[in-house]
């Protein structure tokens, strides 16, 4: 496994890293384990990791999201951009072990293409998907 790539919080203070990416590569795929917050300040790290894997010819990528505790719109955009970039390179993206929070945000935003990269068995729970764009209040 490669050493983790770490992005620290803005301003260089001594807080814990905002997002850590660890990349494990084998002959058939790469697994990127994300820990922390995927947001406007950290989404560039994910883009750089994905671009680096594509440059190396590793276009079958798994993102382990079990350690992501927060994701904003920029983070969702980064996930969607990773999916697009890998597909354009002839590869594929698989999102593994997203939290219930992340599943709900992805579903509410109508990002069906991201939901389609998650296998129900890997999620471990049902995904509520709005039907025909219909939302609902809870």
C-alpha cells in the first residue's frame, strides 16, 4: 500500500487532517480509502488521487467511503467527476460502504449515476430513491 496522502485544514494549523486518502493497488484494481470530510476544501485531493490512478493506467477504482463523516455539494461533485473521468478512460468506479447520511444526501440530490455504482450487498441497507422526481416531506 502507498503511504496515505493527507490534506490538512486550511491555514496550516495543528488540527487533525481534514481528509486522508490511502491507496492500495493490486493487479486488477485500486482501492482508495477516504477518512474525514469530503467538502469544498478537500475535494481537490480526491480529484488528484483519481487523476493519478488514471495516469498509471489503474482505471478500475473502488472508493471506500466508510470513513467519510461529512460530504457537501463539492464532495458530491468530486465523486461524480471521478465517475465521469474513469468512464472516459475506459474504466469504472465503485463506491463502497457509504454511510446512511451519504446515501441519503446522494439520493435526495437525485444523483442516480452515483447510486448505480453502489451494490446493495455492499451498502447493507435499502436506498430510498425518489420516484419520477417526486420528493416528499418526512
